[in-house]
C-alpha cells in the first residue's frame, strides 16, 4: 500500500504523519500515538543504524506485529500503532499515547472497606485489574471487534472450569451477530445482547469495581468488558444482586444480615409509602386509630387538593429536584437540595398547599430510595411507586394487594439469558441464597449455585 492510497483511505486527515528515513517509510496517527515512543522505538534506531538489512534487528517495541496483508494497516493505525514498511516487509509497532485517565477510587459503588481501585476507559488496564486478582490459567478472555465504524474491542471473561458452557456459547454467538455502526459504552452492548424488554427492572449488572467482577467470576458468572467504558457487565443478573452491594463481603455476616433486612424493608417502603398513605386517607380510614385519623384530618384542613393529587405533585417535584441535583455540577447540588427540601417544603406547608404529613411521607419515600446505587433499580422503583399510587387512588389497600401480587408475578416471569430473575428464591438454591440474600460465615460458604456452575461446584475444601 503506497502513501497516496493510504492518504485517500483517511481522506487526507491532518493527523496522518508520514516519515521517510533511508529506504524505510513510517506512518502513524499523531492524535493516537506517543511522540516519545515513536522517537525511542523507531526514529532513533533507524537514524543511528548504518545499515538496515532487517527491520526486526533494528527496531524494538513492547508489541511488534508483522503484517502479512497490507489491508490491515488502517486497523492498526486506528488503534495507536505505527506502521513501518521496508520493501515488502510491513510491521505494526505499538506506540499508543496515554490518553486515558489513571486508576481512581470507585464513585458509584463506594465502600469503607475493600480495595479502592475502579475500572477506567482502557480495556487493557481493566483486564489487568481483574487478572491481578485471579491468577489462574483457566481465566479466559475472548476478544471481539464490535461496530462497523468504531471497531470497539470487547472482552468476554469467564473461568473455564467453572462457568456454564451453554451460556458462554450463547453470549459468543450473540456478540458475533451484532451488526451496528458503533458501540460507545458497555451498556449499549448489554442492551443489544439482552434486548430492551418492557420491564423497568435491570437485566444486567453494571459494575465499576474489579473486586466485585472477580467475585462474580469465581461464582461462575461471565463478565463483559468494553473498551472506552469504565463499567463491566456481569451476567446473568438476578434481582438479589441489586439488593446486595459488593461491599458486603468485607463485613461480618451478623452485621450484614441485619443491613440486608433493612434494605428489603427500604425497598418496599420506597415503593409503597405514598400509595399506602393515600389508601388509608381515602378508602380505609377504619384501619387508622381514631386519634391519629383526627390528627391527619386536622393537618389536611385547608389543603386544596385531594390526597392522591397532593402526593402526585410532591413526587413529581421531588423527582425534578433529584434530576437537577444529578445533572448540575457538584458545587450546585447541595444548594439545590437545601432550596428544594427546606425552603420550598416549609413554604408549601405554610401556604397550605400540602400537609405536613405528606411532606413526612414523601421524605421517608426518597430517603429509603437512596439505599440503592444501581440507577436502573432506582428508575424501576420510581415507575412502580407511581403505579402503586395510581392503583391505591382508585381501589385502596385492596388495589395495593392485587398490584403486589402482579409485581411478584412479573418478577417471576423474567428470564434474562434463560435464567430465572428471582433466583435463588425461585427456584430455591440454598447455596446461592446463603451467599447473597443471607450471608453465612465465610468458612461455611462451600458450594456455588447450581444455576451458575454445573462443574467444579465446591469453592473451598475437598469433598469428604
């Protein structure tokens, strides 16, 4: 491939640099390559060499590949390699610039104990963070190029003698069938693999902690790492995985189990609180003690809106405040929270627009929702909070009961990658149940879940 052809391929891009030293041609993209690496590995050795009989004897780089086909030149140029050509010999030498950020602490999945490193946008760094923890030759990573234009590198990771072979085959086939212009983030890849079903609940687990991904691999799960994305995708995902953060493994089981109970209670409180309040005020007053009912009626005296409309207005306002808090720079976030929660809330009660008890109910609803850090789980609780409120406005506690049954049936019907979403409760698996929903002491955590691994099930010790 001559210089003119290559420039035509890149449409005379300004960052395509061409250099000639003696009878050797060097091509590289200035925006992707390190000038120091090019100077040290290529230019200096060529300039200082008296004769250049063989390029491999003169040039030395951490990663040097001899290309058999000139058609691969654009691919390697786009991945930060420099192309060195002497007659018919073509070499691709890795001279990537460090255009990614350094390893930093996790931001969305923080914990007091445990490692403080998180994934970055560099796929090689992310693979290294996992392989630092699992030093095992059976840790396999299959690489794919996804996207006609982006050619994004994707790695499928699993432990060969633990993971389910059928699941690996299924994911491999689905990745190979993807035909799209580009993949920018790992979440896009996950949506293409699993499809965007009508359920609001997350069907995959986005993880930014390499220790959490390593623990999942040891359980028999599969991880997907996408270049330019600081989040790994862990599959399959179950509802219990979103209630139990990775930091639980670093704390004593007796303390963690108490917190797990609090999390499950918080899940139901954040979804049901406004609906239950509206149902009790509008339809089921007989369930409230007379003194408390009189207190509620006194507080609502003068409020111009019925309880369902009042709750709906407050929920929408709080959702707007939450979104503005997330989108604004952190310096403004606290100001918005104080303005919304204190000033507007107090002014609304003083003006008689909402009742004090409604402020308390909505505050409890949103405080309990802060326990979950998975954004898709937070979004699903939002949706069902409004659904339960709507049902309670028309049918009271009876409607809430029916909707709860419908919610459980909906969860039981979900099967991401043909695995039941309600596992390990349905089907019940004692081993995975005691490793996730209820944390047993580490010495008693002996076996992997039967749904994740069909071989090498024992995690510690030997069979007696």
